[in-house]
């Protein structure tokens, strides 16, 4: 069962016990207020032992009482938070948890976990805190009596399920409702007006944006995160050097890892193009590890690329059938009125059945221990990279050297096509080399460099001065590197059409093979095979010979070689560019 989704936009305020919510009628746009009787909310909040949800600023709770009792999953959004809601009985089997309470330890429903499986994986979720709130709400109504916002006066009592601490506090919470203004600017204006009125009554913005954080004694959800490594383990010197290649490449790996995890729930739900996007992200990760692998320990790179390859193969089973099904349907439609029902059933219908089977297989794999351990390995690699001695080299020089290596690989595979007994598989290898180059160049063009946060808790003057100096050095290095981003992007832009052309050629070859097999089967079954001949004629492109393709590949290759050779930051007055190849 899919949860009901909504956007939650709210602000929280700390107030002293005994404070009274002030009159709110004078706020611009508010024509009336309605205060309701108090009611009680009780909620259990869940997380893994290593607080993986908190690390991603996600809240998972089971709440009883009020109008929205049920399971709630809250995730960060551009404005406010996205909240997904399921009823209390979702996935209910009649069993209870260890404490005898439905929804206690080990009973979070699978439907609720589905959107965060890539984050929690196969780790158990247990209660993090239990919170009881006595709430009195006041609704602010607009000119059409539509509720604009809700001001909740909360008396909160919380018990830290793991730390054993009991806490109580009072807070006011302002949340926008269905009648809130349509534009972000107007919504902010309304919230600011309410805040000014509450501030005059003694309220001030809460240091903690979520009750669960305050319940366990911290200000932010990310403060709850448990470090995946031993305390005191220092970052690599390569990540402390703002000029290093490690700062850029690890930044790219972290960006792509976050994208993969974000794609996971969409792929599970078979959202449009989601499997394709997830597979592409896997390929981008493998390309970065291959092209810039010299920065890391060889064994670690090899093992991680192997597991990512296996994940890509699983996703590819779905994506390849998607492409074939769409192409077959389009070609059959274009061949009308000669198309037959038999051909449609044999070709498109068969692809549709294969897609359903492949999707079931992917969903099973995304629930497997192997997949979860691959994500664990990827997390560990990106957070605490197994660097080799080259990681501390200057970013511009090392990236240039590695991209030049990727171009040489492309050249070798191009040369191998002419003497190959089977040119089509050899051309496919050329395509893979071009795609690797493209993705590696795009990754560094778009990467957010790793920037270690300064110790803001430092009290000594020397420590604060060192933190400011470090931040300034990273800013300067980032500005220098920005000069090269567009040129990396240009390299990717030149490689992209080549990748697409060779990809279209391979898809066409696979389609021809599929039509030929289906036509032979239809012939043996005594069916009309005219449509298969028409499809073969439409799909073949006799002018697109291997020699023609190779000539175009070599032309593109010469451009790429020239672009990589020129990959140095633009000269400044008095500066001397390094010699090529150094």
C-alpha cells in the first residue's frame, strides 16, 4: 500500500511553562481563529542501532491520537519536509512486539520501510524514544474560512528509550495548512507575521527542529548519527589538502553514492525511468573508480567495481527489456496496416512478460544481503577512502593524467575493431570505453569537493585562526578548480554523441536478432511472416557500415586527444604551464 504524501512546513518555538498563546486575530490575512479542546498524542520513534535515519535527517514514528494517527515517515524537502503517512493497521498480522505493543521493536511494516530500505538495509529498527504530547490547537482562518495555519501549544514528555533519560518541555508549533498561500514568498510572510506575534509573548525559535532530537538531548537529527568508524580516527592527509585530487574525486564518489540511494525507492516502485537512472548511476560510479582508481588501493577498487557490476547487471535485465519493448512497439505501429495480432503478441507481449519477470528479480535483489553489503562497502569507501600514495597529488595534473589514460584506452579499442573477427562486439567495447570517459569527465565537472568542517567548538584563539585559514585555503582551491570544470564538461559533451551512436547501433543489432528469432518461430508455427520482413527492412541501415562508424570514431578521438592535452588551468601573469605529460 502506497502511503499518502504531503508537504509539512512548520516552525517550532520554545516557551516557558505557564505561557499563554497570544491573540492572533490581528495577523494580516487572518479573519478568525478557532481554538480546539486539548488532546493527547503518543508516539514511538524508530531508528537503527547506528541511527542511519537520523544521519539522513529522516524521522520514522508510529503515532496514536489526533486526526493523523498512523505511521509517519518524514524526509527533508526543498521547503519544509515531505511526510508520508500510512494507517496504523498497515501490514498488521495480529502479532505484537517483544513488549506486547503492536508496532514495537521489530514490527515496523515493510510498506513503511520500503522508501528507506537503501538507508536502513537489513539492520533492525528499534525504539529510539517515546513521546507523549498534550496538544491544544488554534486554527487561523482566511477570508473564505479556509484554515491557513495551525498554532499548537504542546506540553511534551519524552523518554529516551536507549539512554534512559526522561525530559519535559513546553513548545509552540506553527504549521501551514491547506489554505496557506500559493507562493513561497507569501507563505514565508505569513509565518513571519505569526512568529512576530508569538515572539512578543515570549517565544523564541527552538534550537531543535524535531521533537525526537530534543527527546534524546541534542539540537539536530544529525547530532544523533553514530560515526561508522572508531572515534579519534583522523581524516587522510589527502583530504586535508585543498589542492589534492582526492578532494575532487572523493567528492564525486559521495555525490554519486547519495544519488544511488535516492534512486533506490523509485526503482523498487518501478517509477518511470527509475531503473534506468539507477543503472546509469552505477555505471558512473564504476567509471569514476576505473579512471581515477590509481588514487586508491587496487584491491579495494577491484572488489567494489565487481559488486557494482553485478548490481548493474541485475538492473540491466529490466532496462534492456524496457528499451526493446518500446522499440518493438514503435516499429510495429509504424509498420501498420501490415502488423498482425500474432506479431504483437509474440514480440511486444513477450517483452512485456520478460519485463515483469525481470522487475520481480530486481526487487528481490534489492532486498538481498549481497545488495546491502554492496551499499555498506560503497559507504565505507566514500567516507573513509582506502587511499594510495597518489591521492595527494594536485587535482588538475592528476585528473588530466587519468583522463588521458581513458582516451588511450578508447584509442586501443578503436584500433582493435579493424582486425577483429567479430567487429560488432569490438565496437561495443569502444562504446564502453567512450562511456567511461564521458562519465569520468562529467563526475569531476560536477563534483562538490570534500571540505572538512572546522571545529566551531574550539575556544582557543589559535584554533579558531587555524580553522579560518583552512576555510580560506579551500575557497581559493575551489575557485582555481572551477576554471577547469567547463573544460571537463566539454570533453564529456564530445564523447556523449559517440556513446549514443554506438548505443543505438547495438540496440538495433539486438532488435534485429530478436525479430529474426521471432520470425523463424512464426514461420514454423505457420503464421504470416510478412510483418517480420518489414520490421527487418525498417531496422537495417545499410549505409552505417563498420568502416563508416570507425571513421567517425577516429575523428571524435582526435578531438578528445587534443582537448585532454590542453587540460591545464589558464595561465596567469608570470605563470608557466607544466610540460605535457609531466
